[in-house]
C-alpha cells in the first residue's frame, strides 16, 4: 500500500513539474530627455537643474519558477528489494510457524492416538484421580463446565465420588 502511494505521489509531482513550468521575461526601455532652449541665464540654470533628470534605462529580466517546482525521484529497484525482502521473510516465518505447529500435532497424534490435543496437566490429574468418570448426562447442571468439556474442568465429578 505504501509503495503504491509512493508511486502515485511520484507521478503527481512529476506531472506538476512538467506542466507548471513557467518562464517570465520582462523587457522595458525608459528614456527621458528634457530639452530646454535659449541662451539666457535662467535657461542655463534650468538646463543644469533639470538636466539631472535626463535618464535612460534598459531592463531585461528573465525569470522562471523552476526552483519552486518539486523534483521527485523514483525509487530504484534496490530500494524495492530492501522493502520486499523483509516482508517476504516475515510471511515465510509465519507459514513456517503454522506448519511446525501442525507437524507437532501430527507427531503427538501418532504417539497418543486416543488422547485429545493439547495434552494438559489438568487432564492428566483428573484421569489419575478419577478412574471411572460419570457420564456427562448424569452430572448435575451446577457441576457442569461452561464449555461442556468435562475433562478440562476442575470440578468434574467421578462416579465413585458421587456414590460416597
């Protein structure tokens, strides 16, 4: 899921980078020239004073938004391998655990065919203390187990205990 999201984000950012690139070009020319004619003293004073305002400027600016755009980088194949190898190993270990547990059950069933799995200590204690067990239908409802399996219950009543 995360790798799919990564691929989708890469494609979106690449699309943005390719289609929103803009170049700005500003060119302007300003030329101010004030001409004052005459030979009088006032004309000479105005020429010197206003002559400082005579300017010219050329402006040529090129700009773009290239530095503001995202620069996505796709994951390499080695990155994908370093992501998938641990995931595959984790799945393999889960399957290995399942099949080793099944193998344990098969081995136990081979050596103990009449004993239900798992072989618990409470089962052995009940069997040792109660040589003849009373049928389930004859046990009083308050003495029955909640899960209806008498051999795992600690309050199982034996036939010889009920008779005494």
